[in-house]
C-alpha cells in the first residue's frame, strides 16, 4: 500500500510537471509541435480554444530564441540541458547551439536555513561543531548547488558547496518526461530522428547524474591535484574528505580574482603574459599529456591568485581523451604549426567519423575543397595572426556540413580551446596559442615512436591478426553450411516505410471517422423527417441530439487536420 501511494504521488507530480512544461512551450509558440506529439491533452480546454488557429510561432523571435527562453523559464534541468546542447552542434545544428550559449546558469538562491539543514543532515553534526565561522550569504547560486564561505574549527578557510533541496528528484522527474517526449517526437515526427532526441536525453542524463554526485567531483579534484602537484604555476584546492558527501563538498578556499577581471589583475601587479601562458599550458598538459581535462573552463572557475599562480575550481564536468584521439590531436596541432594543410585535412578526416553510405573518395575530394578554401588565406599569416578560435569554429562547421559524426570528447576539447584562446588573448593580445601547443604535441609524437610503444602496437596487431586467422575458417564453414541448407536470410530495411504506413493509417482513420460523422448526420436527417421519438418545437429530439454529436465530432476532425499542418 505505501509503495502504491508513493507511485501515485510521483505520477501526480509528473503530470503536473508535464502540464507546466506544455504550457511554457505553448506560451513560446510551440503549440503545433505539442499537438503533433499528442501532448495536447495536457492543455486546458479554455487555452486550446483561445489559441485555436495560432499554433505556429508568432512573428518575432526566431525558433532557437524562443526555445532558449522556454528552457530558461523551465528551470535547472532545462538550463543544464541547454548548456549541454550548446556544445553539441552536431546534434542540434549550429543555429540552436549558438543560441543556447547565451543561456547562463543563474537561478535564485534557496534559503540558507535549508542549506544548513542539509549540511547537518549529511555530516550528522551541528554547524558549530564543524565551522568556526559560516557566512550565511551565498557567494554563488547555480542550478544544482549553492556555495558559501566559511572557516573550519581548525582555522582553515574553506568554501562549502551544497546541493539544492530535492534537486535530484526534480531532475529525475524531468529526465523521465524528456525521454517520454523524445520517444513521442521520434514516433510522431519521424524527421526529428535526424537530431536523435533519445540520444540527446541519454547523454544529458549521464552528464547531469555525474554532476549530481559530489563524491565523483571530489575524486576528479583529487586526480587533478595529483596531476599538478609538481607544477609551480597551477594550484588545485584540497578536499576536506571528512565532511564531503554525495550532496555537499567542503574544499580549500582559493584567494584570487577571476581570470577575466583584467583591471583587478593589473591592480595587483600580476604578470598577464605569464598567466596566459600558464593557463594554456595547463590545458595542453591536461589534454595531450594526461588525457583528462577540466571541461568547464569558463572564467568563473579559473582564478588569478596573489602568488601569480592559477587556481581551478568546480570539477563536476570533466572530459577524457583516448590515446588514439590524443595522437591525432597532436598531429593536427603540428600540421597547423608547420602549415602542412594537406596533412591537416587528412587529420581532420581521421578525427571525424565519415558516414557509412558516402563514397569515401568523393567525400575526401569535396571536404578538401571546402577546407582548402578556408585555409588558403592562412598561408600569408604568422602563427600569432591566426585566430585559432575562429579556425576551430569554421572547421567544425565544415565537418557538420559534410555530416561527419564528431566524437563528443572532441567537441568538449574544441569548446575548451575556444574559451581558452579568448582568455589568453584578453590577458595577452600578442599571445601565440599554437606555439604553446608545440612542445606537448612534439613530446606526444616522439613517445609514439619509442621502441616500447612500437612493440606494444605490433604485438596488439599480431594478436588481432591471429584471432582473425583462427575465427575466419569457422565463419566460412558456417556460411557454406547455411547456403547448402538454403538457410540464408536477407534482411531488408525500407527507408521511410514506417512514416508511409503511419501516414496511411492516419488518413484511413480520418476517412473512417468522416464516414461515421456522415452516417450520424444522415440518421439525424431521417429521424427529423420521420419524427422519430419525442419532439421539441416540432423537431425530433433524437435527430437534434445526433446532429449535435456529429457537429462536435466534425469540428474536432477539422481542428486536428488544421493542427497537423497538412490540409
């Protein structure tokens, strides 16, 4: 019985949340889509009548702008989803990705009393038993957590990151609703499969669930601290392991100013050129040496410390780079540094996965032509004059134009590189971003040619070849046996057949519905002509009733046809 009540409560909350989401999307002009995926039943009848004939977006903001505004109004889960999508132009097109980049993770703070209650619940101790001082005014409020300053009993200056109350339950509810909506999109709007809605929701759920696990963030922080323990220029804060749980983190407070606060950096007399080089060097080390990098390097997470070091914060979102991808990235940087543009084109073909159905030779020719048109003006420039951010952005657009499936890790790397070059040029307008990559790229490629590495690769290839040689004869025997038994089956996939069947099914249903309405109207006329049943004002009551039913059903049919957009 309690389990049933809990299930009913969750269902009730989900229905209310769906109704809220539907109303917000209706407000921003997405009523037609709501109808197409059969969520119109969540719209109040009075709203449906008032909005009849106005489902298409009204003139004004573009569809990407309207969607961004809707996501902002719907709160934390949708803000996080938009931030993820902003780095995935391969999934949603660049128009939507660029618009979502404008969405900042700013939400109103929740009461400090609730934060204190969570701290005491998580630690099992009173606030005064942990902190000598706790500042009740939050220094930052984001969609998932809130941050406070404080001082531990031992005198250590710290910050406390506390998860929002009930945020897990809210995000899980929204993930369920988003997956439901994604399945409806793929079912009723087949062309949406190009964007892979279910895949987007799955990637979002993986990312946000990791970000909700503060113990995972603490482990990430400790790994970065170990990777940079010998660095004189980078500082990673210590984690207070004793008081860190999956809903709160206590870590050492970094004193400093935001890396983009140029006036404060000048006022403190810090060396801007040194800061620019240290920050970019740190990222090349993370990507090309460690294969583990901070994937959210916006200025609020990077600080210039009074000592001249750079401090990093917020390790909830990280990226991982496989050894193969690191080698390809290193080759890409060196090709650009050496202006080997033919080699650069080959490396970009290696980075992106070429669609299976295309002609590789024709694809290579067209891709090289587009990339060469862009690269040609770079021949007369020095490395300092090359805008690497614009270069990365343009190459990504070219890859998307050719429908290359860009790995998500590479998109995270590109996003980090774009932010870093902008920060580097703010600190030092003459900063040479590409030259900073050269030592790390050269080191990685030199290591690739070491005898030990070459031997490991040769051994791996030999093992794969021997496995293939052992399996191949067995597979051939199986095929021959099936051929002799006439047991070979051919699987055929009819492209677009599902959509055709759905359209035919919808059309036949409408025809049947129209015939039923016609039959009711005919019956109404017969009953009125014959005076069947009781009468009122000389008209058959049954005939009037049948006519009313037919009229309502007819209006309903007309409305559904108009909303479908297929008159």
